[in-house]
C-alpha cells in the first residue's frame, strides 16, 4: 500500500484522516468502548453465540419435519452424496506427504488445485454435515465410517502442507514481495483459496465434539487460528495485510473479507478456550460487524449513502452484495442480545440494504448495469439474499415486522425454491439448515405481503434511477466522474459490457413473475451487446475478443436524478467517452435525460456528437427477443413485443429490424443466434448536434400530454400540464424564462409539482463533489491508492431562484430562505451525496 502517496493526495484535497503507528488507524475510545465482563457473563455469551452458530448450520430436530422438510431433506442428501462418495473413494496414499506448492500456470498446478480444492471446498464440509445433520434417511448421520473418512481428509491435507504456517501466494513474485509470509515448518502454498477456507473451518467447528481429544484436532485448531487473518484481508495479493480504514471505521472489512470473517475468524473465536482471548475476539467481532455495516463514504465497500452495495469501487447489485447480505445478517443474528451485539444503526443499515436490493429487483430480476461482470446473473435475491430476509423477518431471528411483509411478497416456493439453503458461497456447499426453520416459522404467521413498491428512486452512488408502478419496473443506468461504466473479468466475463451505463433503460413488464427474459432481454441468444436499449453509442460490429479497458470514469459530474414527491422523477447524464475500450478514439458526447411520469417515460437526447467515422452512432429504443412461435410484426403504431408503446415525433431518423441476429455469449467467444425485433435512432457515423425524442407507454399506456420546453446543451425541460409537473435537467448554471424558476446557481436537476397556493420542489446537485471538478479520477492511479477510497462527499450549496414569493411549509435543515423581494424568492439547498432534497412551499 502506497501510504505516503495516498496521504499526500488527501492533503491536496483538503481532507484529513487520523492514523496511528505503522499506518494503523488511531482508535478513539469514545467510538470503541471496551466490553468488560465477569467470567460467568463471558461464558454465557460465548456459549450462546457458539450454540446459535452451530444451530444455524445444521438446524434442529424439527428442521426436516415441517411443510418443506421432505423436499429439503432430498436436496440436502443430493448435495452431500456426491462429495461424500468421492471422499470415501479418495486414494489417501497418492502423493501422501508431498507438500502442495505449485504456483498458478506452472506444470502440475491444475492437478494440485483439483485435489485441494475438492477436499477443502467439498469433501470436508459435506462429511461434517453428513455426520452431524439428523435428516430423514441420512445414512451418514453419526456413521463411524464418515468420521473416519473426515479424519483421513484432515490428516492427508496436513501431510501435504495444509497446516499452520501455510500461505496463499499465486506466484513466486507474490511470494517474494516485501513483507510476504513464507511457508513454515513443512507448510504448503495453495493458490486461489485465500477466500475459500471457510468450509474447512466450519467443518472443524461442527466436528469438534467428535475428535477434540485427538492430536488431529490440535493440528486442525492451529490451522483455523492461523486462518483468522483471512477475515480481515485487504485483497488477493497481500491477503495477510489487514484492511485499514480511517478513524470511525477502524474495524471495517470489505465485502470479500466480511464473507470470510464469519466463516474463519469468528469460527476461531468460537473454538477458543482461553477466556482472555475469547473476550478479545468477541469484542473484535462486534467491532468488525458494526463498522462493516456502517454507511461508508467514498468508493470503499460496502454500504453507501442511499443503501446500495459496493465492491471494486462501484455498485455491485448481484454477486458481492448478494453474498454480503446473508453473512452480515448472520453476524447480527448470532451476536444479538449479548454484550457483543452489533450496534443498532448498523443492524438497521443491513435492513435498508435489503430493502434497496428488493427495490431494484422486479420481481427477482435486476437491471444489467448493476450486475457487475456477470451480466446474466440476476436471481441473487433468491439464492443469496433470501436467508438474510429470513433472519430479519422470522421470530426465530430478529422478528422485524417490515421485513415480514417483504418476505411474504417475495416468497413463493415455485419461484424462489429452496436453493438458498444450498448456496453457501465462498467455497461452502451450504448456507445453513436453520434458515428452513425460520421459513417454516414464518409460514405459521398470518402476514400481509407488502404492496409492490411504487414510486421513483435515484441512487447516486450507483448512477441508477428506478421507477415502479403496479408490478412492473423501469430502470436507467448511467456513469460519470464518480461511478464507473462496467466491469469485465479475466475469466472472460462481460466482454461486451462497454455500454451498460450509457443511459441503458430496462423495462421489466412481462412474465409470471415479471422477469427480464419474458420482457425481451435474452442476453444468451443472439443479443446485440452494442444496442443496449436506452443507450447512445457507436454501433460497433460484434466479434470474438478478450477483455477491454473497464471501470472507466468520465470527466462529467452531471449524473443524477430527482423527484418532487417520490412518485415521479427525472434522470439526467452528460455522456462523455473519449475512447472505446479497445482504444479506438470516438469522442462520444451527448446530453441525455429521462422523465418518468406514472406509466409514461420520455427519453430526450441532444448535442450528440462523435463516433469513429465508420460505424453509426445510435440511440436504441428497444431490442426484444422473439421466442419460437412469436407472430410479432411492426405496425404504424410502434410497439415492442412486450407490449410497450413508443411515441416518436415525425421526421425522426427511426430504423427498425426484425430477424435473426448473430452474436456471442458474454465470454467473447461462444457464438449465439436469436430472433429479434429492434428499433433505434440512426444519428450517422459522425454526428454533430444530433438529437432524439421518444415517449414510451409502458404496457401500451396512452401518450401523456407534454411539452418539451427546451432540449439543448444547457437545459432539458419538460412540462406535463395535466399532472402539473415540470422537470428540469440544468446542465450548467442558468437564467431562464419560466413561470416557476428564473435562475439556478449551479448544474442541477429539479422537479416541480404545482398545487393551489403551493409547490412541491425536488432539487439535486448531481455532483458528488468528492474531489474538485478539475481533478481527474482514475481507478488505479487515484481511487485504489490507500485512503483515497474513503474520501467523502462534500456539501455543495445550490441557490434556486423562484418566481413569486414563497415560504417553507415547515423548517428544514437542508434548505434556507436566502432572500425574498420583488417577485422572487431565493432558496439555498445544502446538497450532498447527490441526494435530492424535497420541500413543500406555500405562496404568499
């Protein structure tokens, strides 16, 4: 970690943090008070936490005897039969005593990895669950052969160097880095396992009563203790370095480490017998969960203002946040009611994170732009998040009334299934059987499901606007100075994701339940990745390729959203992309806005320029998959196959296509085909000042009456007279002729809702103002440099001058009346974090 360079950057930006010796955070005793217990209290707390932990893993005698017990038991046995069968047949004499040591990409690596990966991620935990879970017809329960095989696995692993002192270096270069630990006393080196040792640790915890008095337990216990560091890892490379946060976040662990912490470090605490160390480790657990579940500033993991989940310095709607939530909820649950319980604010933050997660899933599908490097991975709320919902909702867990309603709306056996029981994450084959007890308990309650969320929301740290009505959802995703565009992976993931954040608009409105595939978005069959609906982009030809530049930011701070009343809203972004991911100069620029009013969406674009001179610059309206048997036809009344109606002004450069498309999977190499209907605006190969306008009636809704007042580089303004709504995207400070607003002091988004003698006003400055506008933000050179990732948003006052004399209906600490004279009123909005500020005004 380049500590000096990072701190210098912070000083230049006028922000300071407190760090102690050797870069460790200085601990404020007021923020981290000690927990002092007597011996009896410590024993009680330690025993209760351990009991809860083990019970959550293996369940109870009632687990498999409820409504879903038979199906769960079948699923349980299906998942352990294979690994246990392979473990029983494993040749423990092969290569015995030969220490694992081969680095990645060296001869013999794949063979070694296959052995220790299977033993550590499949065999030992399957054997432990088989031996300890009293499921119907479980032939492995308390079976001496299973215990013998488990001990053979541990002995074999120990003999091959999986022991105290082992390391996790990928190559010799990492092994020789300054400060890197070396394998000690016959220990080996494993590759790609630093985040996947939880299965081993949990197996030792489950099997402790059955081999505690053996030498093998002493050796296994020593390894678990050695692995404590993995719960605080700062990354794959320097996995041995703790994650260091600023004061107030001293014990913060990022989302990878949080998943590890509960599986490794906490397990070690529960195996600990020394009272002094028990107390120290449980206090550490309380602090780690409390800090890691706080709302964290800047780009650091995990919970951001607005309650979106972060990883890799950006919003991650599926995998990482999906894995973080159940582990966070689990930690809250096992510590609840003890002297080491997680602070209440952090407990509530996880609840809000879950609520946001369910907000951007309809019903179980999420927009593409927040799927990270896994663009077809969308059902994480079922497989990963659901245990977190159960923990918060069930009377066996936290018994939260609001979460009960969320559970009831989402739960359906046919759609959710019981897969969440068997999706452990991070190398574990199970999440925990007690989640089934929680499900069964909730089934006994008379719970009213929450209504489908309806309204408009903007999440500034995700560049994500969400608009929901009835049971459908529309979402638009952008990027800018503080929100990156997309992520791909070295394993050939999301190779064509370059345009996911170019204003992509997804409308999930069809299916039972509503889902992305039935709504027309079938990424695995002939999908043209460079015609993402809603985006303005250069339409390059799809071809096999590897990874391109990703996690790119633009110089534009205008990326935001606003609502006056939480029901309707405006999204806006300034698109500015100098180069495509392969280095091709395109200098693509545009002003883009989207206005959401009830079941009507209006897309506007202006000042479109750039391109490579060879391929057309296009704004895509829709690209819809046509399943076999579809009789869809284009007519004069433009609609997509999902039934959404499009209202296009005459003279627009609209083009359509219906037929077979050839494409590739997101791995960049596997060819696919599919039948599609597509509509787009063609702006030419080198447009200058191009524009577009398109209204969308979701599910065939009629066109709203609206007036586009302005659509230029300075301002997009639309008035909806029947709803008495006016939306503004001010791309710069501006004076205008308007019956409501006469002047704004900075770029902003505004929505006004008029009523008799009153005005509801929503205002947002989209600039997160983390650094000065002239400062270049770069993923590797700036954000990843030490403490820069924690830089907070800074207040950015914005003055809005209104026509007429107005006063606040009620006082607000975010809005001040600056002046009132003649026929004008000046209000100052203390904007921060890109959040909108809503006020109600009364005319005088």
